[in-house]
C-alpha cells in the first residue's frame, strides 16, 4: 500500500498552516513555494481539503488558506480519506473458489463445536483472508486517528527544544 504524493503534500500543507497559526492566512504562492510543488497542483489538493471542511479559503488580494478547525481535531486519517478516498484497502475476490468454500466450511464446523461463539454471526460466506486484512486496516485506521496535525507540531517542537538544549 502506498499513499499518493497528494496525501504527502496535503499533510505537509496542513502542518505548515498549523505552524503558521498567526492571525493571517497563508497564500497559495507561499505555500507552494515552501512545499516545492506547483500552485495549480496544490490548489487542487487544497480544494479537496476545503470541500471537506479541513481548511477554509480566505478570499481577496491577501487571501489564502487557513485551518478550518483546530489542529488537534485534524487527524491523519481524515486527511488520507479526503485525498485517497474512503474505500476499503482489501476486498476478497475469491468468494466462489474451492479454497474459500473449504475455509468457510471448516470455520462453520469449528463454530458449531464451540458453544461460546456468538450465534448471530453466520460466517458461512466469511472470507478468512479478508477478516485478517480488515483487522490490519482497523489497526492502521486507529493509529492514524490517534495522530493529528497538532501532535506532529508538538513532536517537532519537542525535538527543536531538545536540540537547542544540547548546544
């Protein structure tokens, strides 16, 4: 799994906006210069973030972008889902194969032997490979939910202070 460059630029742009929590906004020209990306490409990314309510566009000659909500409310998962989409990372395409049927039958037999299993789960067509992959995706989502733009800024601030104290 690999995220696109757009996600990379979106996250870096948000970190820059979060770091620039001054009273004024940041123009697309300044932002694109800091990130080393074209204004038109970055404008498309920022438009997606604006449509999802992560940033706010400030009109006018001195206009630009600013965070639409607090940096601690913007999770990495929010940003990734806006840029990459909200589709599942894995989907079983082998539901009709003999291997899948064999695993499903074995799973059903095991469940029938274990009376402590939840009776509501049929599991008849459950793909065991997909189940593992969904578990991994849930853990990834939880990790990305725990990291916000603010948590990244806090970490950068700690590192900066640590380096300053070394000197």
